[in-house]
C-alpha cells in the first residue's frame, strides 16, 4: 500500500458521469477512497458521509472520488439511489486498486479471494500522498479526513 510521501500514481478511469483523470486535479487536493462494493451497508454509509461533506471539501479546494470495481452503470444506480454527490470511479480492471495497494487477498468462511481493502488517501496539490487510512472504520471517517485537510 502506498505510504505518506509517495508520489500518487497517475490514473484515468471511467466514472458514473464521464472520465476522471487525476492530472486534471493538479494544484488541488484530492481524497481518493476505495470501497469494496457499491450499495452494500458499509460502502453506502461511507459514500453518504463523504457526499454529505462534499460542499465543505469544495470550500477547501479538495476533490473527492470513491473507487470500487463496480461498473459505471452500477455506480450511476448507486448515486441515484442514495443522492450521492462525490465522484464514483469504476476500476473494473483493478489497475488503480493495484497501484494504490488496496487490491488484496481476503478470506471469508475459510475461503480466500481477491478484493478491495477499504482505505483512503489524501493527495496534495503536488501529487504526493499526504495521508493514508489503511483500514477504514466507516463511522466518523469522512469527518476525520476533512479535519485533516482543514488542519493543513
């Protein structure tokens, strides 16, 4: 997993509303949060929390994108169903997840499988990783990320 001080990978990926290119945000802070799957309870709570704070992130010149392996169409349904405001990236090839180090082996009921580890990154104006939350607990997380950004 990427650590603080590392250069953020340059990436472009489809979203539910077009394409996202990290290079377009150079000179602006960016929150990238990875979540396992759209429309599950924890992922929904996390996306709603970031969306609720979207205007406050905008005020401090910080973009927000949530990324999962879901398709752009599923992300669009997720947005519509819950009134989400943050961008939703579709990393169906897991390229971006792998670059950030969040595509990992997981285990459920003794069976191993590959999946996305819930994690968040703050990328600064120069494209460097300024903060990492490697194993996110959803309650209060979006507020913690906003507090970090506003304290810089």
